[in-house]
């Protein structure tokens, strides 16, 4: 599509770029001529992604960093500023999932998810805003949250909590920046066919054959950045259904309970019980 051309020579920073949605997003932006800054902890894996981008004629800068480390995030943005001259789009995608029923949830596991999914996202947002506000062009921050940030489901209670918090933080930042040239968007994926979706405890929630491809989320990220959308869910409309369900929480609980039991039964019946991680 012609509007892909709008990203040519734009600097796009992607966190969690080593696998899953982040990797596919980086490859897609590279394919349309964007200049990529690839951020994750593992340099060796980032180098593989960068080689794939360059092989197809794209440009990629590897910037290893732990998003939970404030000094590392500041250094990451300084490097991107120095090497690429600034940042136009930030795809805030790094995340982790540790499934557990709430009654068994270890505080250390919840803390680990909050550190990456919430505090890591916060540190990246803060640096992105500071750098983008110095540019006359502004920029766009796309936070990859989850439909689990609108509705709590088991055994994802801790993950849901971290994504609920990210949604609230994003909405607050969006209102703070309303009269500026920095736009903040939310992308809310459902169950995507990534390594995160392969955890045995999680795979029973949803038949793996129905997992959506990462390309669906990539399209949503492109659309959010290009058209400055406030929120887009994958599949479209699913977040709206969750908001409506919140008006009748008791009925929604019953539907989720029934759907979860049915899905687990079908998964066992089909011998399909081992897939989920984003």
C-alpha cells in the first residue's frame, strides 16, 4: 500500500525485537525502508534479525538493552540519537508471561512481570517522549498491551494485572500529550502464534489452531502509527466487546468460565494442548 511509503527513512525503535511480535514488526518496518533500532537483551539474536533486515536491503542498528534498567534505557536512546539522528516511532513491545492461578501466584513472579510489562514500558515511554518533544516532527509511541489488559482470566492473573496497569498508564500519558506532536497508541492483541503462546498452562485456554498470526498485530501497529489511532484491538472490535462485558461482570464471568472449560475439553480431545508466549 502507498501509505507504507510514509515510513521510508523513518527511525523506528522496537523493543523485544529478538522474537515474536517484536521481531516480525522489525522485519516489516525494515521491508518498507524504515531505519530500525533493535532493542532486547540478547545481542546475538538481535544480530540475526539485523542480518535478515539488511539482506533484504533494509537498515538496522543493534542496541542491546534491558528495558527494566533505567540507565540502560537512557543509554539506548542516546545511542539511537547519535547513530540515527533521533527516533520517529517507538514500538514498546517487550513483555513476559508467567502463568499461575492467583492463589498460587508467587510475588516474585508478579514482580518480574511488572518490571518488564509495566516499569520497562514506562522507562521506554519516558525516554521516547523526552527525545520526541525535542523534534519539530514529534513522533509516535505504540504500546503493545493485550486483551488481557481489559479482562482478567485464569491462569493469567498476574499478566493481566501488568497489562491492566500498562493500559491505564498509556491512557494517562495520552491525555498528558494531547496538545503536543507526540502521539500515544494502544495495540491490544488476543492470542497470537508466538513463543509466548506455547506455555503448556496457557495453551489450554484456546485451541492453538485458532491462534492469530503475528502479521495481524504488525498490521495493527502500522495502522496505529500511520493514522495516529488511539486504540486498535486484534481482532478488530474484541476490546469493545470486553468493555461491554464489563457492564455485566457476573454474566461475563459465566461466559469466560464456560468458554474456558469447553476450550480445554476440545484441546484435550484434539491432542492439541501445547502452544502460547508474546
